[in-house]
C-alpha cells in the first residue's frame, strides 16, 4: 500500500502529464500506460480522466496478478 503523499504526487503528475503519473504507478510497459498514452495523444482531457482512474481505482498488485494468472 502506498502512502498518501505518494498518491498525491502521482495525481498531480497525472494532471500535468497523464502518462507519467500512470508510469510511476503501474510501470512503463503495461497496458494501463499504453491506454493512457493513446488517450492523451487523441485528447488531453480523456488522458487525464483515465490516468486519474488508473491511479486512484486500479491496484497495481491485483491487476498484475490477474495478468500472470492468465499466462
């Protein structure tokens, strides 16, 4: 579990540069990062919305565990 200060910094970065906030939370070669990157390229606001969702609602440990169970 991450601290409140760390999550606050990630959310602040997600507002400024959405893929960077997602990269810090989930890693740079994940599905979440690439979805956020594509949404940011298509439109800045959808990128911010997805980045905030990915940081606040998705737990990286649980999501990665689901990916590994499928393999």
